[in-house]
């Protein structure tokens, strides 16, 4: 049976979160370290409704541009049914039994592109991958890295090209890094995991009211169609976390590469 439906960004992100916590890599991990991002915040809120997401985004996309949040927040360390705020450098026993989770800006299904917002070109990514500071390469993480993404950020491989300069060349947010993580998980993977259907993207664009919408075809046995309908219905009407805008604090407002002075409030 072929089922067609559409999801906006908020709905797709909620569906992604439902599948994420049920994914084999997450369930098998001793501990899951969720790093700061708006997607990471959504993942945490889906499992822990009282999670303090307001301080958890690092970079956010606004209609006016991309913003970098300067209010610091540690990573979220999830172990069993509990979570604690814990900065990556404080997790000194991180190993292959753990899982580090950090979203990106775009991906091609195998590689991920991420804007580095730290003044020296690495920040959170540098804490995940020590090789960024040493050699400019995404290497050295003792745990596998999973990147949660929405398929609206899927791009052809040919356009996933590194940009900018490493480290001190341009200063703040100077580099766009392309790298290959251990795992990528998007809402199509969540659909397959939760109801067993293969999701194809058959449409993408802005709706008439200016919202990003992705349309899917999912082929499922008739016995699974009810579960798919229920899954889609469960995320319909979801809202994005309401990050607000404000003037940025401190140096980012005057960064030399022409960054905007309006960022997101956390």
C-alpha cells in the first residue's frame, strides 16, 4: 500500500525524535551525549519534557540568516532514564560504548557539512574531534558520532564542498567543514524503524504560507498502514521550539566577516 503525506519542519523533527530514541545505536549505547543544537534540544524535549532547551541551541537558522548563541550550556549526558548536564571535556572516560550526538547544517546521506562557530574555527566540534584543533580534521573522537538530520537538509554530493579557512584565518565562524560521521539518522530512518516502510522524498519546498514542507511516499503492507497513519497523526500540528531573536551579546556583533547583529535569544 502506498501512502503519501507531507510534514513541515517541526513535524518532521518530532517524528525524527520519536525514532531517534528507539534506534539501535542509541538503545545499545551505555551513555548518549547530546550536544548543543536546536535539533539536539528537540531530541531532549521529546524524551524529557522539562528539559531546559532555552539555553541548548548553539547555532540557529532564522529567516534573516544564521545565528550563533553565546550563552554557554553543557552537553546533556543521558544514562538510562536520567540525564545530567555535563560538558564534553568533563567526560574523561568516553569510549566506544558511548554515543556522541551532534546535528549538522546539510548532508548528502554519507557526509555532513557543518558551520564552525568558534572564534578559532572549532568549538563544540573541536571538543568532539580533537583532530580539528591539531590538524584541522574531524578525527580523534573515542566514541562513535551520530548526526541527526532532517531530509529537508539533504543536498547532492557535488555541492557539499568545504568553504572558508581553518582556525585563525578569518576569525569568528570562519569555516564550513565537510566530514563523514559514523552514523546519520533522519526522519526517513525513523519511519522505517517505527513502521517498517521505506520513505521516498517526492516533493519539497515552501508552502503557500511560507513553511518548509517535505512530501513523502511510503510503501507499507496494508497491515502496517494503520500504524503509519497513527504515527503521522501524532506529529501533525507540532510546533518548533520558540527561540526568539535579540541583539547578540559581545564580540559576534562586530565580527570582521560581516556577521549579522541579530541572533537568537536563549
